[in-house]
């Protein structure tokens, strides 16, 4: 989980501060020493840490903070504000051409996940109502063309390629012409990478840039490489003049130093972050929301957005009718479980709920995932009639289902118990008196 170690350490520091009614300069200095160590251990650039601590300390030692009724909370707010500023301040959006056709040039070192990210970006743009095309301009690595074509097929986006041509600039120009001819409005150009920054790579990218005149140059960096990602970002920015950064594999980097350093070092905003291998696992980067997550305050706005993306209006209307008739069945129950999976699983949801982030261990999350898979196996072993009428599930049926799912009868019983509890809760929520009970704090599940 991104920033897991840093979040845990910072929350430990702030817990001590909040526990004190009065803060002294000595308290602030000690807290800042711990914050400094936490940031350095998270692989944040040393100069960035030094400047960050200086800014926080200057504001935290102000008279308004030390003499306030809640000095500990005031310090946390200052840290939150400074973290937000460090990460970029506000969400930086893609720039689209006023003429209607936009070209995005994707650059980066080999192994950062650039080609897959091209597909993820195409999928995201499609959801925004755009009509993108992918251009396979990595002529150095033959497998890159195959990979882009597979990714394009998976997200339903056309791919322009020419295996006989070894000039990426020429391919990019013809791809742009083809996209415009087909009435598409965004071209995403996938380019070659190297294991390190070199002159030949930069010359090739500069030629592509000159020919297609991109409206956005997006640099893809791998969060797992830590400060190497920041060094690469600086080199690409100096040579190419990048417009924004996409950080990949952020879900696999528990430290997060690259994300906390790259904006400050390069001056370029993080525009997107990759949080998984699936082709829908690309999200716009919101500095304020990420700062809130790091400090254990959750990220309710992102949670709501994910829920909206997973939300199926037709199914919701159908479920509402069923609830009105008290006909909530196992099909509905498993569909609700599926909505949670669509939102990224329990771990990612908890990470966005204020106060819940970091409170559940990886072992507990793994256990929850295994239980879900067992529930799915039990459900798959049932007949259609049993799913519609769970009351039919007597002892012999449960034994048969357990054998078919490869689990014990206890697992079957647990699924039925969870279903019954959920049905009871759904029934109560459908009761017109529920909101009154809720407001009075007298409801009971």
C-alpha cells in the first residue's frame, strides 16, 4: 500500500502531539526530528525534506499555534497543507488542443510500464468521452508493438503500427493523419525507452516531438525505483521539457519517496498515478487527497468517485424494487460483493475511509480476499433455484454445495449467515421509520 510506512510513522508522531494540551518549542522540535527521519526513510529527496521541515517548523512555532486550544491539531493541519503543496497543490489536468485534435507523447525509461500506461490512459480518455488512437512508435523493442496492440484490443482502442518502418517520427506522423481521417480526437504516442538516459534516446524523442508537435508530453516513472525515478524525471525534463508526470506502481511502493520528491525537484506536476495492473487502474492525481491519505485522514471524494464508477443505475433500480417487495436474494448479495471488488477491493476502500487507513493488516486483508473467493465458490455450486430461494438450503443441500465448492459446511453456513444479516439490514433501511431511528441513534442491526 502506497506510503504505508510513512503514514504509520507520521500518525505515531501526531498522536503524541494531540495528547498534549500545551505544546512547547521543544515539543515541536522533537516532533519535526521524527518527521524528518520518517521522510528520509520513505526515500524522499534530502533537499526536499530539509525545505519541508523548515517550512513546517516556521509555521508551527507561530504564536497562533502554540497558544491555541488545540495546538496538536494545528500542527497536523500545517503538515497537511505543506504536504499538499509538496505534491503539487492542486490537481493538474490534461491540456487539450483548442482545434479539437490532441496529441500526447508518452516518454520514459524501459521497464516503467509505459506501454501498459498508454492503454490505461486510452481507457481513461474513453470514459471522458474522447476518441483516442494509440501509435506504436517503439521500434527498438519488437515486442512493444505486440504489447500495445494487445492492450489496445483490451480497451477497445485502435492501434496504428508499421513493423516495416524503423523511423518512429514517420510512424507518429502517419498515425496522426490516420487518426484525424477516422474522426478520432486524441493520439497517444508510445515511444522507445532505454535502461538509462542516453543521447541516442533523447535525439529520437526530440525528432518525434518536432514532427507531431504534441500538446502534452507525459513522462512515465516507476515509483518502485525511488530516487532513480526523480533523477530520470529531471533528465527527461531538461532534455524534452515534459508537461506532466505519471507515476506507476504506486500501490507497490510502501515508501512513496518518488511521489513526494518529483514535483519539487522537477517543477512538473504529477497528473496521474497507476495503482494496479488492471487497465482501469489509472487515476488522476489529487495532491490534497493524497496528503490526506498519508496522514490517515482518508479520501472520501475518491471513494465516492469509485463508487459512482462501479454503480450500475439499472441494477440499483431493480434492487430497490426487490427491497420494496422484500425479495433480496443471494444473487443480489453476491452482486453487492462484486461492487466492492470493482471499487478496488476492501484494502483500497479502507485506505480512503477516514480513520480506517492502516488499521487493517495485510494478513487480515488477504484473509478477507480468500473468504470472498470461498464465498464465490459456494455461490457457484448452488442451483439457480437455491440462489433465488435461500430458505431451501437445508442440511443435505448445504453438504452437497460444500462438496461442490471444495469447502467445509461451516463456510457455507457463514455465507448464509452473512446473507441473512445483510438482508435484515436492507429490510431495515427500506423501512420508512429507519431514518427517524437513525437520527435518534436508536436503530439496531
